[in-house]
C-alpha cells in the first residue's frame, strides 16, 4: 500500500502549492459532477433567475455513500439532480423515484450544525417552498406536455430543441429532465464567490461537518493511527463518469477476503481522510499531467509537487525551450522544399546528448537528491474494478538518469511538422522538421501495427514499453521486427501517405539502434552513430546506402523531366530486403535510361553519385555482396543516413545550373 501513502503525502504537499483554487487538488468529502442547470437565489432564499449550463463540471459536497451511489437514495449535500432537490418533482410526473425527503433532511442537519453556512441556509429556505420545477417552467428551463408531465423528448414540429434537451444524455432517443443536476448561486451583497461550488468556505464547512461522524473507528494501515475508517472508497479517478474503484471490499459472499480474514476491515483498513486525500491526489495528477490511453492511465510525479519530465514524452517536445530546439528561431526560408536541413555528414549524437543533459539538469536543479519520484499506471478490466498495472518509486537522480538513457539510446532523426505563420484567413502551411528524438510509445504501437491499431493492442504495447523506459529493460524483439517490416514495405503506403512511411522509417531506425545498444547478447551489442558511417563495412548497412543512392539518381531524373511517380528503388524496397543481390541487378538495369538523361543535363551530379556508389561497392566482400541472405533492419540505418546526408546538400539539383554537388 505504499502507493496510497505516497498519494496521501502528495495531497498534503499539493494543497499548499501556490496555484489558483481550481488547479489545486479537490477538497475531501467532495466529488466531480457535470451540472446542467444553475439556479440563482438571493441571500434569503428567493428565486431570481435560472440558466442552462453547457459542459460545466463542478466540485460538489458529497457523502461517502452519495459519491459512490448507483441508483440508491444517498443524496449529495447541496447540488443534486431535480429528483432530489425538487419537492414538486412527483407532481409533474417525474419518471424516477423522488428523493426530496432524504435530501432535505441531510441539508437541514447541515444547516442546524455548528458548521453551517449562510448560503447553504438560503438554499434550504428555497427548497422548502417546494417550487423548484414551477420556477424553472416559468423561466422556460424545463418543459411539460399538455398533460402537465415533464417531457421526455422534443418534437421537431415544435421548433428547435431547448438548451436543456441538448445537454442531457439520451437513452433510446428519450431523456429524463429529472436527471438534470442543479447547482446553486447565492447573490448576497458584494460577495465575489456567489457560485456555491467555487466558494472555499462552503467546501471547508461541509468537510468539517462530514467528519463529525466518529463511528467505524479502526486502525488505519497508512498512518498507523486509530481513526474513522472508510467503508466506500472514492471512484471517478480518471474522469467524472469513471465508476471503477482501486479499493473495494463489498464481496462478502465470495472468497475475496473470506477464509483469511473475518471481515473486510481486517483485510484493509484505511482512514476516511487518508482515502479521500489519496484518491483526490491521484485524480488531480492524472487530469494535470497524466497520460491517457482509453481506460489506461499513467502518471509520474514528485511527492513535493515540483515539475518533472514526462516519461512518455518524446525528446523533441522535452527539448522545446532550449535554444537549439526552439522552433520559433528556425529560419522558415532555409529550404525550398520546406524541410529544415541538418548536417548529417557529421555525428549529431554529441550535440544532442549535451542538449538533453542540459535540459534534464534544469529539472535536477529544482529537485533534491533524495526527492521521491513515483511512476504509476492504472487500468480497469471491468467497469467497476481498477488495478495498479505498474508502480515504481525512484530517487530523482535515478529517475532522470534512466530517462536520459532511454532518450539517448533510442534517439534518431525523426520527422516532425509544425505550422508556419501565415496571413490570417488562409489555410496554414506546414513545415517538415527532422530533429533527433526518441519515439513515443503511441507512435511505436502505430508503426508496428498500423495507424488503426486496436485499443487493447495499443495498451499492451505501452505496458511492455514502460519497463524499457523506466527500468532499462531490452526492447521486445517482436516490436522491433514489426516496425522494421512496416518500414520496409514502402509500396504498402499510398502516394499521399509517404510522409507516414518516412515517420515510421525513423521510428524503426530508432528502435533498431536502441535494441542493439541493449541487446541481451553482449557480443551483439553495438552503438550506432546518428550520422552516416562511411567507413562501416557491414553488408546490410552498405546495401542500404546503395538503395538510397539509386533512389536519388532516379528521383532527380524524374524531377528534371517533370514526372511525379515512385522510383524503382521505392517500389522494390520490400523485395530488395528479402533478396538484395538479385534485386540490385534489377534496379541497376532500370537506372540506365535515367542516367542517360542526367548525362545531358546533370553530368556533375551523376558523376558524384556514381563515384560514391563505386566507393560503397568497393567496401563489400565479394561473398557477402553475392550472398542470398535477407537483409536485417540494419540496412534501414544505412538507407536513412544516406538519405539524410543527401538532404543537407545546399545545391538545388533540379535547377539547370545544378551540375555539381
């Protein structure tokens, strides 16, 4: 239960942060709910006006039972549905059972206690009158039919649907106006906090009242103190409609705890205050800095509340803000093809590593060496149950060191885009940026299994990658193989989706580089450079370079003649990976007519390309060059590096004067 203790400590630290009230952790004895109608009262409880709210989420006072209610009678303390707050709900043919009496009784008890509040008393005086629906009808907020019964659907013959009918959820085309949640505004004098759900004094008043109940005393497993124990732990951890719970002990018939313990309190006893604060802290962290993938959520935080880098963020976003990676300082006119160039004729690894180290050092300067960093993942298999699927506690130095290792070992030149500033009213143009970065888990899942990867498979991929990022474990081989196969099958991408192929190619290269840096077999480990290694004699790497040169020659020839189609090298890339020697002969023969064109118009360019091709061929061992063995993913590294080197050429090879390189 250490995760519960850390969350409790985080809440105590987070509530002291210098943040606006709306950005602080939710107070105890409260819950999140979507409000639909706002009723405004004066200071003595007289109706003034009402309005329909659109997509408004509020923090409302709640009991332990009401925060977890399904279809039971437990009412919230102040803001609640019409079937709870309206005494005249039944008189207007309400579909569901009315719970006004229990709502009124609870509100009356609060008003008569030592922790009462003047605004709450104003609300109590108003609901006692029993005219809530009557007033809402008079102000065209709710609607009834000719039989004086609340409508369940709106006829198109009556014109546009009212605002309330647009915000309430529908089931089989019908809705229940009684399910509209009412929140209160009490205008009295010059009070700036007229909205009751924003008034911190009301929140403190209810929290003090709700903790008066001293029943169910027991030992809290978190603090070690005897205090009021929680019997129903909070839900709504990931969002306001989340019903799954991390802690639940309502199974008194099966063998969840029976056979080992007499009752659920012996199995797990957590103080009410501790449970509320821990769950509220987790909900606050997920909404503030969590990573969401459907029902799956990951969050990392410092117990002190200080900022830390996100583990599931790519390096490009992490480094935005440093001078070299500030995109606002990039010259937008540096490339005629709207691609920002980098010099890939030298090793970019050192400058990238220095920038990354500098960025992480900025975080380290704000964290003490003994600062505790928590990484936690949760997911739910059923709508009512949630589990912790990953949990680690690290010191700040270890956490930052492991992040640096991941971002360094899996770094490769990746394709990113950004919007260019343009005249307003026009469609924004995008610019391609090749930046050294590590790929994010979501992008890896899509690169391995396609853009439409199922959610369950995406979850599994992320679950398997988290230990690689945080624990330094080797990359799963099947993920690498899938990404390499997808990147090799270039013909499988439509002509207008070549950008996606380039993106997946960068991801595959990053994974291949990182996999071999952590290869389980120490003899096969290798640290690949992020620039072209011209003296590296690996067969697969050299074949990749040859493919890139052949593609470039044909691409320039097609550009000169004004043709726009894929090259032979691009079409045969998959076949080339399987049978490189035989396919290279086919590509060479296909290049002949294009080289004839270039000898006339681009002789200098062609000469330079053929010289480089001859140098590469001279690096082959004869038996390796003619081998029928398929290429490994290493050929993608040679191919990608050669292409990146070609991008750095400043000469416009498509111009008539571009005869030299």
